[in-house]
C-alpha cells in the first residue's frame, strides 16, 4: 500500500506554509491517518545573504505558498488536507489533484535517493539504452549526483565519448 503514496502539491495562503504543514501533521496524528498521509514537506534552500557587509545564512522557501504532501489519494485524505485552515486547494486542473512526476520529484529535491552502481571507472560496460544501445565501451567517469556516466565507445575505429544515464549501462560479465 505504501507504493501507492504519491507527492501532491497543496496551495496555501502566502505565509501559511508552516501553519498548514503543522496542521496536516496534527490532523494525521489526531485521526490516525498515518496509512494515508505519509509525509509533509516545505522545500527550502540555504542562501547566503549579505546585509550591511555581514554574511548571514538564511533558509528560504523554494516554492512560497506551496506545501508538498506524500499521500494516498482517497476521499478521506483529500477532505482532511483540503479543509485545513490556510489551504486554498490542490495543484491540478479544476480541483483534481495531480501527483508530481518522478522527474519533478528529483528536480525539486523532494526525495533524496542514493544511487549505487555495480560498475566503476575503467570497467567495460554494455550500453543498454539510448541511441548507442548494444555498443560496448569503457567507463571514464561516473556522476552520481547528476545520474550520468561517461563511456568511451569504439565506433568505426574511433573512440567516441558518450554521456548516458546511469540506468543505460550494464556491466559486462
């Protein structure tokens, strides 16, 4: 059942993000809705501000007036979140909530996932996706943060470096 939970974006009145997030968490506790509403987040970033020649680290909201909620969408969970004071609605056409895509989740840094690969720099690999599918190459570099691997492929007698997604490469053997 946990696999069905998706991230939804809730629109709030400006400045109500923290109150809304706290109210959702309290509603989950009070009504025992842990199985439906899993997580509440307000995406923030640390920014260095310089005022009067003083550097100061401040936390800034990435999406003012929005709160992210990981939940299983049912009539009950929708009703609870929608009726929290300060919530103006879910993001989606009409008032139909639309979950974030995997790409949006990654781009917004909603969930941090650790990526492990079963190959290393210098290993021979088979390209298993993209326009170079079927070619064999050698791993030059791996960038786990960006999800990319750089592979040198031998093509028509020339060494050609290509950048691929981590999932488009399989170790040989």
